[in-house]
């Protein structure tokens, strides 16, 4: 059964839910929009496939081939009615480095052989019929956030295809996070079960506990367990710092020491949240119609496969995706 059937949306609570829908929108039918975070699947393909996979000129193309396989599987299993794919314009920097130069600074620079395949990955997504989005200053997460806000505002439902925990802050009654590789789906309840906080508190959790993967400093001496305990009492970072003395009386081990560390780390906490919050104002714009998936562009896909040496890929395009792209 196809999962892209049109359904009405019921109102809810949260920054990216149907409560933000304009009057009258709920009376219309909504779309189920799949929005893909490309980078995790490109990197996964790069590490999974052998370096011996090269194009006719001998250049590595394993990341493109694996990414194409992921998209074909997604298309074949879900037959999405609306599809967008967001890419990182830079794998090393973003506007966050202007706020904090150390952001993601400990990560190794991606191999040149991988960076050389990013443009072809985007070409592949477009040839398979997806709307694509990229920006040099904003990360893919930010572009997805802007798209989610717009789609929810129009009454659509959204499935975010990614294993990135940062995107959990966008989850709501009409927004689901789907870790495709593990086939794990996260609605509001699952986010709280997995990370111990509500979706709206994910950035606050990272602000307090930090995130070594992205070099977000957090508050020194405050780990995830303590941060989670604090956010069960305080709804957000502002409420915590507005009533910091209350921490002394909480059933947290070394509560007074925690309060002292919070006082000393106030600046770092708010800086860290600026780094952790996805930028919903990012320059990614697309109407529901512009996100409508009309199938693969066979001519463009064939030319790309010929160039990359993907002789067998055309035969893997699902039958329903084989129609030429139309207006």
C-alpha cells in the first residue's frame, strides 16, 4: 500500500506542529513530504563501498553509487508523493564558525576523493526526480528546518529521513524523524524515550551537556544525565537560569556543585544553544507543488549513469519511477 495518501492534519503543540497552521488550512487535504538529509547516507556509502569502484576515467565513485542505491531503495519502498533532499554546501564550515570558531574543528577533513563526488550525488538526486537544496553558509539541517516549518505551516506532514539527533528538535505531531539505516522512527514520545527530553528541549540538552561530535562545549562538568534531570524540572534554558537557586534543592547528586558549574558556565550554555539550534530561517524555499515527485528523468539519469559507469543502475529504477519527468 502506498504511504503517500493524502490525509488531514490535527492540531498539536510545539514549534513545528499543526498549531502553526494558518486559519482554514486544516480544511484542505495535506501531503506527506519526505525530506532527506543527504550527508549521512553519502558518508555511509563512502565507508561501505570499496575504493576500486571507479568511473571510466578511474575516479572513485563509490559514494555516488551507494547514495544512488539508498535513494532507489527509499523510492521503491515509499513511493513518495513529495520529496526533497538537502546537502551540505561545505563539509567543514558554516555560519556557526562565525559564532564559535571551534565548531566541528576537531573533525578530520573529508578525503578529497569524497568531496569530489558531492556534486555528482546532487546530480543523482535531481535525476531521480528529487528537489534539492544546498547553501554554503547553512548546513543541511538548517535547510531541512526551514522546509519543515513551511510545510507544517501549510498543513502537510513531514518525514525527516536522517539519523542525525540534531533534527530531533523538529519532531512534532506532524513531523517524524526516520533513521532509515536502522529503520527507527521517532515521534515526540520516542524522542523523549531515546534522549530523555522533549523535542523542544533537544537544543537545551546539547547546550548543557555539550556535543563532542560537533565540538559544542556545553557547561563544563555537566553531563547528559544531569542535564536531562534539570530539563525534567525546567522547561528550557531561560527558565533554568531565571531560577538557578532552585537547583540546590533538587534530588541531583552534588546539586550545589551543579549550580555553581551552571553559574560559571552560563555564557558557554547560551553559546552552545546557539550552535545547537537549527536555523529555521535558512534560505530553503519550496512550495508543495515544487516538492511534488514526478518520477525519474530517464534521459538525464541515463546520461549520468553513462558518465559514471553505472551500467546496471538504470535497471534498478522502480517501474513507477520510470516515467519521464513531466510538468
